[in-house]
C-alpha cells in the first residue's frame, strides 16, 4: 500500500470519487475536525482529507502507523475501530475506507456504534466497503476479507446504528465486467500464489484505468449506481 497508493489507478480514482462526494457538503478549508478510522499508511489523511480540516488517524497496526509517520502524520493513535480512544462528539467528519470488512473487525455493527459515538451532532460518516460476497477472489484472501456488502446491507447497518442515510451508491461500475472476468478465471484456473490485486502491475494502462474510474466521480456523488465493485455511503448523525 505504501509503495503504490499515491500512483495506483484504483487509489487515484477512488480519491476523485471521494472528493466529489465530500464537495457536496463541505468546502475546501472547511476547518473540520476529521477522524480517518483505519488510516492505513496515511495517504488519505496526509493528502486530500487534509484539505478539509485537521485529520486524526487511527489504525490497529503499528507498522501502518510507522508508514504514516514517514508521511509526516502527527495526530495518530494505535486503536481498534471497535474501541476508539476519544470522547463522544469529538469529530465533525469520520471517514472509513475499506476497513469494516476485515477479519480484524469481528463485529461491524459495534464498530459503527463507535463511529457514531465520536461524531458530533450533525456530523457525517463517509464509509467505503467492498461489494458482493459472491465476488470473493484471490485478492480477498490476500487482504483478509471477512465479508463484502450490498447497498441494502450497508443501508441497514447505518440506520440500525442511528445514522440518517444521506447518500449511497455502488462505485467502480464501468470496470465491473473486467473484474468479474478476472474472478471467474481465478476460480477456473487457481493461481499458485495468493496476492492482492495491488501487486498486479498494469504498466501503461494505469493512466487509462484511472481515467475510466474518475469518470464515475460526478455520477457516484449525485446518483446511485445499480452495481459496482465498492459500496460508498454517507450517513449523518441527526
């Protein structure tokens, strides 16, 4: 992740989509207090999220936090999304990018209750998760996937946790057929070595794939796409 997330087409395209979503509700330099829950190696919290306010990052992995420090991140804590070390109503915005699906989060409902707790009244959660449990593949084994989601499942989880759903959509729809073909090929001809899709070097196609994914940014942020490889949702603590 640390090596590729500043240039890999998927990360860049998802950043475009996330920016477009955030811009619906927030201006740049909005001065928000932001928690990146499961910040990984810190590219989002030290990159585009910092344009909206002051970002605190938490991650359960000490290795991830060391990479965050290499990106000059300072407001960091080692913690689980299921037990956040912050008082109630501490943040205006919480982001969680592809975290709650992991085996390290045994109870996604408990994690959402914690994210709800630390949000101020009127604050928002921006949540991204992988789509469709039947789409599991080699990549999921490599990144320790416990579950994948539909928009209906995410909507139910958010509403049961107290959030008012403001927007939900699938994303990465244009490349969905290619991903489906790849997953089907993996089942027919299992690879000899497990690895994440991030290890796949697409070479000169990186710019093209980024461009295709970025095309979805205005669609995902204002409409609800009927299918895709990710689920993106915005919930408000009303």
